[in-house]
């Protein structure tokens, strides 16, 4: 069985860009870098996945090239022990996410929204444990259909 991995993806349609951006906007409260008016052709993102292919975390920004995304992943993995994680309640309803920051700048977010703060915190433990040893798929996969 494979271990955790980081998958670099090219968002191949405006629908995928919109879904990724919406998740980031929801989790980050509107502060999203490089998702505004760009075409899908130059939006490269990454996702941390568990050994059983469950998405654990996403990049908080999009990159203009595979090389930029891979460089960011390498830097984040190298400093994974310095990442500060915090869970956040999104609204008056029970919705929680978590954000990981380096030097007061968000670098990764939970891949999904959780219904309890306990689930969000448990997800932090799983993602932070998976990140340092995750293998990186170095060439971008084009995301053309299916869920993010």
C-alpha cells in the first residue's frame, strides 16, 4: 500500500477553479491568492492525500507553474514541524475547518468542512502526521471531472 502523497493538480475548467476558490474563500474568510480572474490554464494547486486516497489538506493558493507548486510543496514539507495549526468555526451553524500557517501566512487548509470541532482537530493530527513523509507526484495531473 502506498503511503500519504501530495498530488500537484492543474485545474482544468472554470468549474474546478470555482470549487477550489469557494472552499478557500469559505475557510480563509475571503483572503485567497491567485484565484481571481485567471484562466484555469495557469492554476496549479496541490492536495495532501492519505494512503487510502482520502483528501486531507489543500494548498491555500494557486501557482502559475508546476515548478512553483513543487518548490512550495518542498518548502512546506521541509518546515512541516514549524506549521501552526488552528481550527475555526465558520458560521453560526456547526461548521469547522482548520488552517496551517508558516510565518503568519496560511499555507494549507483542511480539504473539507467538518461538523464538529473534534473532527477538525482529529484531521489536523492526521494531516500534520502525513505531511512530512508524503511523497510528491511531481508532474501535474489535469483535473477534468469529478470532485476535488
